C-alpha cells in the first residue's frame, strides 16, 4: 500500500492546498453558490461526509461547536450555526432535576441560571428567597443578581412572582422572555404576579405566547398598563383565562400619565416608552416603535419593509442629499457603494482568490471602483486587465532588469577581457619582432684591423617565407608582399620579398653576401631596412613592408586632385632627399642607381 504525505491536505490521493469549499463564486451571478463537489476537512484529509460523532463547522469536521455557535441539524447533517445573540443554554428550573428540592430562587442557587436561555421547569420567587431564610441559613438575594434572567427566552413551566425586591418597580429582567410554555402549572396558572406593591409596570415587551394555563395578576396596588394588554392574543388554547383584580385603577393610571406611548397601536403596551408596545401604530425599529424610518436622514439609513424599518447594508454609501441610500436588503440593493461594486453587489473589496467552479477568481478595481476580471493567466491578482498587469508578472520585472544589467556587465567584462588579450598578443608580437630584428641576427667576422662592422643579417630558410601577392617587377627582379614566420615561433611578420632575376652560383653567393652585409649595415630614415636573405636557387631579399604602397601608384590614382603647387613642393622634397641620399651613399662608397 502506497501512502502519500501532503504538505496541506489529501483529496482522494491528490495533494491540494485546501479542500473544495462548500460555496464557490459564480462570476455570472456575482454570488457565492453551493458547491456540489464540496468536501470537509477532517484532519489532513478531505472527506465527503464527517464522521457521525463530529459536527460540521463551516468546512471542517470538529468535535464540538465554538462558544459563539450552537449545534443544529440541517438536512440530517449536524452543523454549527452562529448564534444571533447568546447561544442557547438549557437550565433546570425550580423543583426540577438538580433543583428538585428547591422551593424558590435564592442566593444559594441563582448562579446556576447564568447565561440560561431556556428554563426546563418553573421560576418561583418567594419571600424566603428575596429576603433570605434564617432557618435554612440563606442570605437575602442581591437584586443585581436578578439580571441573570435577561438571557431567558423560554420557560417551559410557569412563572410565579409572589415576592420582589422593594427597589425594583418592574419585571424588566424578563424583557427577553418570549414564551411561557405552561407544561406544568401552579393551580392552573402559568403567569402569577401577586401582592407586589412596588411594581408599576410589567415590561414583558418580548412576551409573544402563553401556550397553556391562566394568567393571574392581582393585589398589585401600583401596577398600571395591564389593562391595555390584549391577553387573548398571547393565548394558544380557548380555555385559557386571565384574572386581573385589585391593581391600580386605569383612571388613576391615566391621571398619573402612566399610559401607553402615542406610537403604540391599540393592542396595548407593557409599560412606558415606545419600546414597550405590543404593536406599533406606524413603523418599528427592532423592538421600538417610530413614526418614520430613516429613509432620507439619520446617522444610519434604512428602508421600509412593510411597517418594519431595516438598516441598509453596511456596504451602501450614505446619501448626502434627499435620496435613498438603499431600496431593499443586502448589498445588491444599494443605490451607491461605499467601497467597490462587483456586478450588482457592493463589496468591501474586489474578489481576490475566491474559489470558483473550476479556478480561483481574481478581480481588480477600475477608477470608478467597479470590479473587473483579471487576465485568465493571473494567479496572484492584478492591477489591470492585461497579462502585464498580473501581480506575478510585476514581481518578475526586477528579476528581468537584474538579468539585463547582469548580462550587460558580463558583455563588458568579456569585451575588456578580449581587448586585454588582443593587446597582450600584439605586445608579445612586437617584442618577438624586436627580438628577431635586433638580437638574433648573424654578426659577420672582420679579421682585419678595422673597426668591426655592426651590421646584422639573418639567413632565412625558404620554409619561413610565404609569398602572398606581387607588388611589382623590374629589371632586377620581382617584389612580393609576404609573411615571415620565424622558425619555432608563432609570430607572423609582414615583409616585402624581392626575388632577383640574375642567376647565382657559389662565387656569386659569396659576393652577394658581402654586399648584403653592407646593405644591412646602412640605416637611414629614407631607406627600407634589409631584414635578411634567403639563399634559395634564386636569391630573395627580405625587407620591411611599406603598408601604404607605392608613391607612383598614389600619384596616378589621385592625379585629378593633385595641383601644381603640391607637385612642386614634392619635387623640392624629393630633390633634397636625393642629395642627402647621394651624400649618405658616398660615405659607404656605394653607387646608387
């Protein structure tokens, strides 16, 4: 069996960065839609279904829901659902389970009701709980402790109030109580408020249902507002009754202005203020009645859903003039977006890596704050519609610049290296040429008593010379442009090779060598230096090569551009040179022809 270890998650043998999400972005509808290929994260694996003893939290299998979520069952799947307010918590009531022996709420058991949303059983308030019980060594109840009941939404049994703190004038600690179940009754009663002379109003503004049992409110000398409540609207059975007697008279309440707020409807109220109405005359905002919704003014703008004022979505931009901010629920009903607009929806930011049906969705914002799709090849977002606007593409720009600069630097280094190499080669060639011309030539012996002849002459082999082309010919021979490669060396020296036309023999060679030594000893700026001779079947004189060619050819080529003054100047120069040459040759007793 082959096991594969993945860095993130294993999806049926394939390594993935995340499991297929329950919802994917639909670029057509601009909405998140259910993904039929969704899988849940279970450890390092993607599974189609969580184990039966686990619950689903968003896209993961967990052992228990976090504190801000509650466990619910949807389509036979146990899931964690966010709590709208406080997460449900069921607690035992008086006379039930852990409080089986308790007779009243008191200082010894009230802490068991912290964060309870549902009471399985009854709530009973007697004088021994409120004032304390000396016989059972129970202290008086701190009135502030009663605030633990503000989280209670349902009592499955009955609510029995026969004692209440003197400084509390209402039952507002039960302001969130919505249902009294009446599964167990106190002498047929599910709501009892008896002989509480300090209570002026009930303030049970969330109460919407008394499922069973009767209502008994009596002997509360300061209690008002009770007569305005349409109790039958709360009942669920026809045999339910209400008994109200010996409370403050409605006339006295009206005289003391303890009446319902004008914003309340004729259904009545639980106490003073617009938040105590059973129903609103105009509009409602949460549990408070208002005359108008904040359609055109107010810090928080709204729209009217029937008679209910609902806040506009947080992504709607508040209108400055007398116009609507939104005309319905959700970000798709904003008149104008506060941040960005993706299709019909206002969003906090454009989709950046949302999982679509087949790929991840990336969008960018135009100048008008509308979201538009990135190029299909973008994998990390973009700033525009082109491929060059992809964020990944932008990140490669410094690398490309660095590569170009590095390449140019290498080219410069290579160019300098080649230049240095060529220069060194030229220097080496010049040094070799100077060595062969000055130090390695043959020095003839002078047995006479005259001063030694310092002429230097080299005898060359025919294999050291290579003729390239004819430069000219005359009565005494032919001149070639050639290359001299000294034996055992790599240097190539451009030379002029003159091949004499006269036949040679042993005696002639000796005479020629004597004359060649004399010629090699002569050094003058206007004489071409003799470098060596080759005694092949035809004598070859090797001299310096004049790279600019013959003066006569130059005159013929540029005859149209040479004026008389320039020719006259040249003639004078040539005459002077000839006179110097004649004087020079006389020193060596040579005949110049």
